[in-house]
C-alpha cells in the first residue's frame, strides 16, 4: 500500500496524493482541524483550486491526519 499523504508542504499544510501518486489536494490546519482543499489541473497545467477528482470532498474535515481514515473516506480500494 503506497502512502497517500506526503510530507508537509509548509507549516500547517500537508499534500494529498491519490493511490496512483497524483496530487489531488492539500490538508490545511484551520481553526483546530484539518480541512481538505481539493486541487485540479487545467489543460495547460495551471492549478485550479477547488477542482479535480475530489471536488466533492472539498472542505471535508478531520481531527487528525489518519491515513487509514482518509483513504477510506476518499478512495475506494480496487
């Protein structure tokens, strides 16, 4: 099982990658909880906040960054 959480981008931000390794968003520490911010990419590679394959999960919150819980909530095992 590959890790879907990547090391911190900076203080209070942690990148999320799908099981294939593609960046799909970030978790941000906001008001005492981790809030997911979806990220997509346009045709020429431009970052599109709030878009991408996990748009429907944008603003989902977690008390802690538990990889098993995040994987179960965001990705279906194949």
